[in-house]
C-alpha cells in the first residue's frame, strides 16, 4: 500500500470518528436551538428557500405572516441548508445532522493541511484533534454558519499553499472562488482574502512582477465576481449598497454603547430590548418588520450610524474596549461569563467549558508548533492570515469565542506539529542508545 493511500484510509477512519462524535452530541447531548436565535433563523430561511419564497425575514413570516425581504445574514449558509431542505430534510435535527457531515469534511481538510505542512504524522494528529474539538463540533450541532466557514477557510489555506507551490492561473482562480464563497458565509472572509492573496502575490518571486499583479487581480476579481450577484440583488431590493449583509449595523449598535464600554459587558455585545435590560435606547434595540414601510437596509444603516457615533464620541475608551474584545474572542477575558453568553446561542454550557479548556491546552502547543514551522523556513503566512483576520474582526465588532473559528484550523495544525515533534524527541531519547535497567551497553567507551 502506498503512503498516500495509507494516509487516505487513516483519514477516512478519523472522519468516521468525527461524524460519530457529532451524531452522538446531536442525538444524546441534544443542544437546544434557541427559538429566536441565529440558528432558528438559518433553519427558517432554509425552509423558505426550499419553498421558493426567497430570502425573507424568517421570524416576520413565522410570527407575523409577513414576507419582508432580508439581507440580515450572509446568504450561502442558508442556501446550503436550503438544498438540504429541498432534499426533504426540513427538521432542525435533520439539518443539524447534515451539518455534522459537513463538519467531518473539515476534519479531512485539516488532515491534508497538516500533511502539506509537516508530513503524514502531523496530518493524522491534526485530524484527531479536530475530530474531538468542541469548538468545531458545537457549531455543527447547533446549526451555525461557522460549520461552513471553517470548511471554506481550511480549503482556502490548502489552495493558498497550492498556489505557493505552483502558482498556475487555475490555482489562483480556485483560491479566489473559495474566498468569495467564504465571504458569502461570513463577511470577514473579505479581509482574509486580502491577507492571503496580496502576500502570496508579493512572495511569488518565481513570477515576473506583471504576472504576479495579474494573478492577484484574477483571484481578487473572482472574489468580487462570486459576491456580486448577491450584492446586485441587495441593491435592487433595498436601493442601497449592501455587499454581504445588513448585520454590520446590528453588530456595531450592540457593540458600541454604554453597556459594552464598561461594566460586566465590557467588550461584548448587548441589546436593550430584552426584559430586565437597562439603558434602553443605548444599545441595539431590534428591527420591527411589522412597521409600515419597514426597510431593513435603512434600519441597519441607522443602527450602524448609532454605533459609530457612540464610538466617535467615546474614542478615548476604544483601546480598553478593543483589548477586551480581542481577549474575549481568544478566551482570555471574563471566560466564565463568555461561556454563559455563548450557551444562550444553544451551545451546552458544559461542552462550551470543555471546549475552552481544550483550547487552553492546545494554545501552548500551537504557539510552539508555529515557531517550529518558522524555524524550518516553512511558508507560514497563510497560517497567520486567519488569526490576523479574527483579530481585526473582533476589534471592529465585539468579542465572541465562536468568532475564532477561522483561526481554529491553524491552531490544530500547529499544535499537531509540536505534539509530533515532542513525540519524536521522546522516541529519540529512548532509542538504540538508551540503556535499559539491568543491561549493559555494547557501545564503545
């Protein structure tokens, strides 16, 4: 059996393990999908798409029987779920199981990313970590867009290394298409596209300068081309420029207000339409699609202005707030509170805590593995680009551990590099020169 075939079989076994973990979590742990959360919105959007109703505000239809156009969420994840619904899988549980299959696909991609960077052993270890890592499988189990985003980000990293190895036009084009799809899943992928494509073009010293510019333009042009039909639809629907989604208004209004610039919610996101909240009118107050003449894009623009105005008026507090946002995302600030906040999104609190503990255990190995790759003169920037994207996204919006999903493949692969290196060192110390107790070495003095 060839090494490539043996590796593929091993990855297949690990992918089966990953799927088993996800199915067991869905069927036995059974994380709840909140009735008014993002996961329920994705589920309703998907079924509406399967019924040919288009992108309409899901809760306005289910609760008020109104068909109001929406671009509140990026379109690709509801579209993928819509295909699942069109095939007859219309229940929340069935769609969660389908995303478990997609999440297992991410495990396969992580394996091949590790193999590309540091060999078969690293690929196998990275895949094993990904198979049982709660920060990945909880997204699958709770029907969140991070499932698809993690898959596309890992695919983009593999393509980035393919471009680095052999920068053909087809590889540049494939990278652009995947990054465009990732942008239609979560808007911060547009930042990732810049952070991947530009350094790859600058570093492609085997190409003439004009060709490097042309290949980068090809990739970025395809990102725009993939996103453009949705942006055009939004322009025609709202008579406003909405490149990906309206939820940037929601994010900025809830992240820039008195409640998130100090006190318990520092660096987080708050709304002030929930019972028991204080400071009504200062944070995001929600959209009411039942209002006559409601325009989601206009409402989102008002919310965006509200958040930006608050940020400008309190600029002196921004460094403190920005630091708290990034630390929340990277599991280093008010972690217990953050776990509880994310449990409100449907993640079982115990498993969210377990995922945080596993993340903390992996971080030292991840840092060590990254340092090893740099010392080995591996092309490290594609691994760093998702981490930089997560930092930028958190600085601009707010802190949330699930926002870290783009950086998780990097963490898993780098941790695998360090773990394999550590195992190799241990084996070397107990190798032929090791003298077992009670035995004498035959090596010359």
